[in-house]
C-alpha cells in the first residue's frame, strides 16, 4: 500500500551483480507493494506503484487518437510492453532490474534514484549529471520565468507568498 506523503529526493544507490538495486529506506514505505519497472524518458527507468502504473497504461492506451499509428505503437512498445512487475524484498530493500531495461538505460553499477510525483527514476549516475549539465539554457530560462521567488522563498502564515 502506498502512503499518502510523497518522499521527494535523490539518492545514490548501486546495482549488484544480479541486477538488483537497493531502494533507499525513506522510499520503501511509499513504494511498498506491487511496482512496475519500465523504460522511461529520457534514458532512465521508471518505477511506478500499481495505481500509477494502471493510470499511466490507460493514458497511453487512449492516446491513439492524438498520435499517428506508428507513434502510438512505439510508445506502447517502449513503456507498456517492456514493463515488469516487481516487489521490494523486505529483507534487503532491493528490486530486480531485468536485463532488457537495465541495458537499455545503460545501468551497470552506480546509479541515482530520483523520487518524483508519481514514480521513481533510476539513472546511471554519470548520465544523470550529464543530463543536468547539458541543459543550462533550459535551467536559466526556466528559473527566470519562475521569478526572483525561486531564489528567495518567503512564507506568510506558513504559506508561500
């Protein structure tokens, strides 16, 4: 069962010789139960709790009216047909990452686990930092659009101003 409070964060982890990755302890309660591992975007793996997986699958299945047949089939192949059901091992905190998606994402040893709104992302560590460093213009323009409050968060009565 997924808890209601999303534990955001980025964590260092590693993949063992059997292709398993440790899910950090702060994330295990939220992501307990049945999970789905799929190819994500950009080149990382997504790990979704069952209810998010079912909603995501429905969104993609219904997307055929907005996509060409080739685009729809590609997205179904990449995200739905490559999915694998896993659970977090209660003793070790690990989940298996099967070779097809692990190799596609370039995961060998050191990785980063990013907790987002509806999923975990598992990145090769070098790819994660490379992705962040490769987008300085997006970062600059995005933070400029947010405005000065991005750098100076103010609260009034416990709420953001």
